[in-house]
């Protein structure tokens, strides 16, 4: 009676009894399999559908991540520009102008960072709500 071995890819390998304990290759994916009768079905950690959903989820929120990174970059750039104006203003004829530009840039940086923080927080909330709805849970 031949032994049937099921690969992770779903294909079935049939081998004679004398090959029990040896290894064979899956014809579909090429993975090495131990030829041995298994009475329990093998459960994979993650199905291809779940993998596809997780990569789709990552792509779905990639725009938020890149936008937040750009906003953080401009916040740092704004602080650098403000610091340059402050130093040049204090060393030059118009120290008031340097201070005004510095505080303008500081306010701009705080505004950009707070918007980026809120966007990241909303992204995390959306991910958690999706996970809860997939599991059938309700409420936040």
C-alpha cells in the first residue's frame, strides 16, 4: 500500500512502503519531504491568503508612512533654517528679525510634527480596527 505525503504547497507524493523513512522531492515546488505516513493534517503557520493580506495592508499604509517621514524631514529642516537665521541675526544688524524668523520656523516645525503624529496615530487606529473586525470583535 503506497504512502501518501502531502507537501506544504498542497501536492501529494505517493511512494511505495519500502521508501518509508527516506526523503523525496515534491514535483510541484521541489521541497525535500520525509516519506512517512502522517495521520494528522499539517497546519501551516500562515496561509498564502493571509500573507497577501498582510502585504496589502503594508502597501495600504505606505503613503501615510512616507508622508509622515517627509513632514518630519521638513520640520528638522525648518529648525535648522531658523537656527541659522537666529545666529546670523544676533551677529548682524537686525537681531529682532533673526528671533522672529527663528520662532516662525519653530512654530512651523511643531505644527509639522504634530500633524505627522496625528496621522501616525490615525493609521495605527485604522490597523487595530481592521484587525478587530477580522477577528469578529467589536468596540474600541
